[in-house]
């Protein structure tokens, strides 16, 4: 396996606060990489640094050998690094199909020439959106307004919209938050399907059972600092990790 997405000495300070503090790690192509840590550990900030939403105070983000540090979010997205959000970000008054179609068209507009004329873009938007909805098992709801969906399906719709941009890497920020156990199990299955399509997933998640069961390797942050990196069994047994979670709201499974 080759180094795919690499973080090197990545740091972000907000005034005096070291939200992300000297994080280095290499994610391999094809692996499902987890990032965990107590509330405020810097996980979302790390995503913001990778996607260009925030500029790092120091350090580098390297994607497939290219330095992408400091690129604007749309430039990072064009390279194939796309994120989902902790809260849902959907067009509530549009249909499920329309939501995904819009996300697809947005990408198509950014890449003129690749897909031919407008009419053709509309047609492929329709087809691609249908395929993505099927992948997420949302196709039966495609005519409904997004606001009518149960919360779990709304979150999945957010994932569908991210997928419509055809990412190479999907950064997922707490996809299981607010989902019921059935939806969470379905999410686990979805990860496997995405992976078999060659989409790399970086997963930030508090649901330890999910993280431990799906991730190949896990990075643990505490107060912005990496305190452990390894396979789930190594992480579970790591004294520093256990210590970081003691007394916190989170439990390590
Ligand atoms: N824009 C900002 N300005 C100032 N401080 C910030 C900003 N964004 C985040 N922080 C602080 O940085 C630290 C890391 O926050 P971050 O949101 O990355 O944590 P997190 O690990 O995602 O937490 P959670 O599990 O609660 O989502 C926190 O102390 C937070 O208050
Ligand atoms: Mg967060």
C-alpha cells in the first residue's frame, strides 16, 4: 500500500488554545481510518484543516504526493476530498432526488467539458443521483420532501450528497450521531459498500462499538495531541487511551 493521505506536524491554534497539536499520520489507500477522542479533542478541527476550511498554524497535508495545505475548500473537493457534517446539511424543501441531483450538478458545473452540454449533464445527474440513492437504500423515498424523512435518513441523504461529488476520500464527522441501532448497523454495511467502490473513509465517531468494528486503524486525539495510533485491539488496550476516556462522558467499548 502507498501513502495516500498524509498529515505532517499539523497544528491549529485558536489564540492560546492548541486545538490540533502536531498531528502526523499516514493513511493508506483502501483502509478505513478512524479518529476518536473526547469532546473538544480537535477531531472536527482536523477535518477542517484537511478540507481547507481552516488554515493550519503549521504543518502539511499531502494527498497522493501533492501538498494541498492551504488550498481553498472547493479546490480540495475537486481533488476528491469531501466531507460530511456533524449536523445535517440538506435542502429541506426539495425532494430527496433533487437534493442529490443538485449536489451532482454542482460538481458537473465545476468540471466543464467533462460531461458535455447542459442537457446531457441534467440527464447524467438524474442517473447518477438514482444510483447513489440506491447505494444508500434511499431510492424508495426519492420523491419525498427531505424534511419528511426520519432524522437518520436525513443524515444518510447528507452522505448521498457528498457521494454525488464522486469523492476519493470521504471524511465523515459523527455519521452515527442521532441514529437508532438499526440505522447504525446499516451505516456499518454502507462503509463496506463504499470501500468496495474504492472510496476511502476517514471516520470521526463517538460510537465506539461502530468505530471498533469497522476501522482498520484508529488515531486517538486528546487535547489536540495524538496519544495513540493502531488497530482497534491495540487502541482498546492502550493505557493512555483508557486514561483519556476515564471520567469523560464517552465510554470506550
Ligand atoms: N473557530 C474556533 N475558534 C476558537 N476555538 C475553536 C474553534 N473551533 C474549535 N475550537 C475549539 O477547539 C477545540 C477543538 O474543537 P473541535 O470541534 O475540533 O473538537 P471535537 O473533537 O470535534 O469535539 P466534539 O467531539 O465535541 O465534536 C475545542 O476546545 C473548541 O472549543
Ligand atoms: Mg466535532
